[in-house]
């Protein structure tokens, strides 16, 4: 009988300890989740900026603090990516791109407009479990494909944000190779600008400059005008 009472006593103590330990884990998990929510705040959730879409007939540019690449970010050194050039009819190229996307289980097609627009969702590299929006817009007049790849969530690291490790660029490069398109040529002014940065500034200075607006419009050489 004494052994049974002793065993019961130790069993109750163990339950209380486990409950206490479980509560600490739960409490820490809740606190961590709240912290991540403040850091992982979805891009545009506060100021109302949409995650994706178009403005004045073009895809949106990237926000200053975002993991994003866009052909519309013509004033940003680290967020601009040049459009893709294609030959032939737009319908064939559009269907080719859509087929490549649909064949990849990592992509979820959200919206399509035949021969014009594709919106896809994918999982983010940073933060894990986040959502990336990838868009493609066809301009058949100029035979170009513009695009934008943006992470909805970000993780703050002090005044800066944690980068995506090149996941947006690598994903777009993979798609570009599969549909066999070329990149539009960089203009001479952009090349001179890049050479000047390479020769004048050290690594830390380049990082600090990367998210700052440039005085050069890389796409068509228009001077920078603050909006």
C-alpha cells in the first residue's frame, strides 16, 4: 500500500512538472509567435500597399524594404531586373511559360489572362512558410515579358531585413532558361554606373547603397524624379 501511495505521489509530482514544463513551452511559443508577427509583418499590411497587381498598365515596383525583384523597379540597384525578350507570336510564348509553371509542383497558378498575364504563388525561402507572389505581363508590341517576384512577409534584423538568399533571382533564372528567352540589353549608362560603384566603394558601402534610390533609370535612362 505504501509503495502504491509513494508511486502515486511521484506520479502526481511528475504530472505537475510536465504541466509546468508544457506551460513554459506554450508560453514561450506564444511570445515567439507574437515577436515573429511584429517582425514578419506582411508587406503592405499597414500602409495598404497591395502584394501584387498593376499600376498604370505596368507591374508594381518593389518597396524599399522587401525581398523582391521587378522589371518596374527601374530606380533601384538591387531590385531591378531587366525584361525578357521573345520572338514569335505571343500566344505560343504565353502557353509555353504557363506550361512550365504548371509542370512545377512548387507553383500554384492563381490567375491567368490569356496571352497577357499570369499570377503564381510559391513558398518563400525566407521566412519559411511565407508566400511569394510571382507575376508575368506580356507586351506583344515590344516583344517583352515583364515580371515581378515579391515576398509578402519579411523578417526584420534591426533597421534592415533578412535577405532571401537569392531565391527570387534563382527561381526567375530557372524559368527563363526553360522558356528559352533572352534578357534585354543593359544600357551603357547602367554599365558605367555599375563600374563606378565597383571601383569606388567597398563591400559595406555597396550594401548600404543597395536599397537607396539611384539617380539613373536603368530601363530607359530617364532621370530620377522623386514621387
